[in-house]
């Protein structure tokens, strides 16, 4: 894992997807960003992209949402299937 995209709700982190490269994580976040319309409502939900470093994770990008957005969740989950196959 070189990057991790985490979905946060008002109660905290809900789920995440690991990507082999930072580029894959950024591409996934960009796909989600294209589905979301901006709003002036309070920001309650968010996607945060982290890069894996030697001792942990460092946040490198984020996308905040004013409400639960099923379309962005669908895109987020679709990126799971589009990831590069991981070696085991």
C-alpha cells in the first residue's frame, strides 16, 4: 500500500481502500470529486487521501461533503475493483 483513501462520517472513519500507488489514490479521489457539487452547507462527510510513509500515514488531499452522497460512495466503491492487483 502506498496510499489509502478513507471515508469519514460525522461519527468518524467508516471505511477505506488501499492503493498500490499515490497516483491511483489521487485518480480515485478525482473520480469522486467529479461527481460532487459544491455547497455552502456544513461539511459533515469527507474523503481523505493519505500517503503511506515509513512510520504511518500522512494526509495529502481531502474532499469534504455537506451530506451523505450515494453517487460519490458508488464511485468510491467502484475504485476498489479498478485497483491494480496486489501481490501476495
